[in-house]
């Protein structure tokens, strides 16, 4: 019987008040904050339902309080370290505990439990995993060992070169993150984006 503990899944989250700046001016700041919190909570919930041990990686006290209220653990992002530093903090946290790890973007409004399971399953057998975003970035990356993170344009191929035996998981629920107005337009047109359409409508028309 396999008693391997589940992967530690780190979800880096920026302060909600400053996140999603590239959605301006289509989405105002208060709405961006609600959108960011809601999508991050949904992502964490989906991954937990699939069997991952979710922690929020952040350097912000407000985000830590939000995570605690959701019953989630946190890992501290070093000040000014950016996404590379946040991912490294999660990696070191997991490796120090003898655990496999996965770094997953928070802003994946189309992610479903099957998408999360497709990432966790290879990790459960000791195989690294990587999922590309639609624009060539990296939506998810995981392993049991140490790699160097190189996020940014074209990061998927940079990461894959470090672990050529990785399972590559290509799924719409992992490919479409929400960074830009063009991303938002595509997500709103997707059938799985219905809940985002409803969320935005509810924010615009509070009861």
C-alpha cells in the first residue's frame, strides 16, 4: 500500500489590492481585487479536492489572513523575490520535508478537479510534471527535487529543458490564466467561464 504523502501545492498570491493591473481599464481596482480573491480561492479548493496539500505563498499580511480564514497554510515569499522567489520558497519548504511539490498559478478560472488530478498523479509516482500556458509560459511545475525557476516569456521550454522526462500536461483548464484583457475576453467566451460572467455581473449589480 502506498503511504506517500500528497504533494505540497504552492499557490503564489500577490496582494489583492495591486494584482491584475493589466486588466485596467476594463476592470476597476475593487472588482480586480474581488476577482483575484475569488479565483484564487476556487483554484485552491479544486486542488485540495483532487488530493493536494495546498499552501498559499505570499509576502503580504492581508493575503496570509485571507488564507488562514480559508483554513490554508502559508509559506512566506521573500521580499521582492517575485514569482521565481515565491516558487523557490515553496520548493525549499517541500524538499526540506521530504515531499514532492507543485507550484501552480492562482489565476486559473477554468481549472477543474480532473486538471488538478492530471498534475498530481505523475508526482505521486515520482515523475516531474509541467503544464504550459497558452502563451508559452508555465502554469504549473512540480518535482521532488531542486530545479531553478525561470518564469517569464517562454518559460515553459526553459523549465522543460531542466527536466526532459517530465509529464507534460496540456489541458484548457491549466492553459488559460487571467492576466490581460484579452485573456478575460477569451475566458468569458469559454463555456467554463460562465461562473466568471456571473461573478462580474453580481459585482456590477449588488443586491
